[in-house]
C-alpha cells in the first residue's frame, strides 16, 4: 500500500484550506500529501460568511462584501456600520474549484476515496472527520438557507440582516438571516439554536416560505440554491493521539456562541503550514481559553433561558460595531470583552457561571 508524508482526512473546507496553504508556501516540493475524500464531485454546497478581520486567500471567491448590518427583535431594530471589517460571503463552489485547480499541478498531491487504500503508519495525519454519531440532545445550530431570485428589485443590497428574531420561537432560539447579493437576489436562512431531537423545528421549507411572504413581502421568486446544516455547539471529546492533528470543526475551530468557523480554519491552516516541520512538537492551535470560557457561560444561559436570548443578542450589538465584530471573531482585547460582558444581564450570567 502507498505511503505519504502527510495525510488529510476529509477534503472539505479545512482539509482543502490546509492543502492550499502547504502548496502555496512550497511545503510540498519534496513531501507527499494524500487527501482522503469520498465525494465524487465538488459543487457549491455552502456559503461561508464572516467578518473579514484579517487577510485570507479567497477574495476571488467572495460573492459580496457589506459594511452595514442590522439586528432586530419583534419590537426593536438596530443598524451598525464597519468600514474596517466588512462582512463577506464566499461561494464554496468557487473555493473548491480554485483550490483543486492549484493542487492538481503538483504531482506530490494525491486524492483517495478511502483511508483503507493507504498505509498511514509513518504519516502525519490531519483529520477533519467526526468519529461516530454526535449527541443530538446537546445544543446545535441548525439551519436551512435558500438563495432566491425575486421578480423585482426588492432588496437593499448595501445592508445585511444578521438576526431577525421577529418570528416564531417555539420555546427555543430562532432567527432569520438575510444576505442580499443584489437588488433581486438574496440568501435567506432560518436558523435555530436547540437540540436536534425536536423534529418539529425542522419544517424549514415552510418557515422560509412564510417568512418570505409575510415578513419580506415577496410574492414572486424562484429558488436558485439550497443549503442545509447542523453545527454542534459543543466540542466532542477525543482520544489523545499525538500522531493525529484535528482540524476544522473537529479540531475545535467553531466559535461555539456563533457557529463561525471559516476564518478560524484559515488561521489554523496558516499556523500549521508555518510550523509544519515541527508540527508534532509545538503547542496545539486553539481559539483561546478566554472564548471557550465565555461561550460556555453564554450557552448555559441560552439553554436555560431561550426566551431571553433575543434581548441578550440585541444588547450585545449595542456597543461599537468594531467591538462586537472583534469579540465575535475572537480578536477582542480585555476592554472590548468587558464592554460586551457589561451589556449582559448580571444575575443570570453569575448563576450560570457557578452552575455545572
Ligand atoms: C451549510 C453550512 C453553512 C455554513 N456556513 C458557515 C458560515 O457562513 N460561516 C462560517 O464561519 N461557518 C459556516 N459553517 C460552518 C463551517 O465553516 C463549515 O461546516 C465548514 O465546512 C467546516 O469545515 P470542515 O472541513 O471542518 O468540514 P467539512 O467542510 O464538512 O469537510 C469534511 C469533509 O470530510 C469528508 N468526509 C466525510 N466522511 C469522510 C470519511 N469517512 N473519510 C474521509 N472524508 C470524509 C466530507 O465529504 C467533507 O468534504 C457552515 C456549515 C454548513 C454545514
């Protein structure tokens, strides 16, 4: 069986981002890499959005960037603006195409469908695939988005609606998210923060249909693209194996309070590529203990008081735009953290802090 210096299990966002970083920094001139990926074709399956808090490799895959965003509850609405950190959406189809075309020019890079086809005994392994089933009774962010094309020019393409809580909450946390790519084309998502056991929350088609008709007041439209997902808002436990380096969602790159993962994956990929020659010895990359701790408290409150969350999220955005963006993108300093923490209702957060 064939052997390789590096093995990447899963050629999705993290696996391909890492391969791309290694290739562009010439780390694969005298090393071999195999990517294990079962899919037979790559096409657009996701839209990755985030605040651009640092440079990344995929500006040419961006569908659109915005400087304005809003959040609203059933009774309040708030708009923010940031010139420094635009919000961007990436077309995963373009991302896969760009990376695969770059990787195909290096003969040291191979693709296999199954790990059983290779010998990994002497390889460094980067894994982005969850082992076994994840616990459905825990907290997840689950959602469905559709990109619609309306008959007329309906949308204000300069501003995104990050969270619209003016919708049915069903004793959980529910909001809609609208990204206008042009005046008549937008991605609209219904998003829930809940466990995955309650199937009654998953009538996504109907939720989107009602929202588009009743809230956005759009009658005539066609659906160009659909995406669906469930992001675990908890870190699964792993066996400690020094030979395997977990990457992507499996590697803890999801910010648990928000589900944002894409830019963290880019930062992790850069870190690995920079340190590849000593990767088994150096400190593991993480989003930081501070965010792990704060998100843990935040999610305890969310689980216990879902009915309070729209107000809590709304208040979080009542600070300067750059403060909240940096906090949600794990780039905040202690003063920015404090300014967010002080917006939270003290009593229930203190109780959550001491609750197991
Ligand atoms: C629909 C959707 C939208 C999202 N939107 C955003 C967003 O807007 N912003 C953001 O920051 N994050 C977003 N996320 C979260 C996160 O960025 C993505 O899930 C991202 O794809 C995670 O990258 P990954 O490499 O960990 O997993 P994946 O991209 O899922 O890659 C895992 C790969 O492993 C492959 N695989 C599966 N089984 C095996 C196996 N047995 N052996 C080998 N390979 C296998 C899969 O085919 C896949 O290609 C979104 C997630 C989803 C699902």
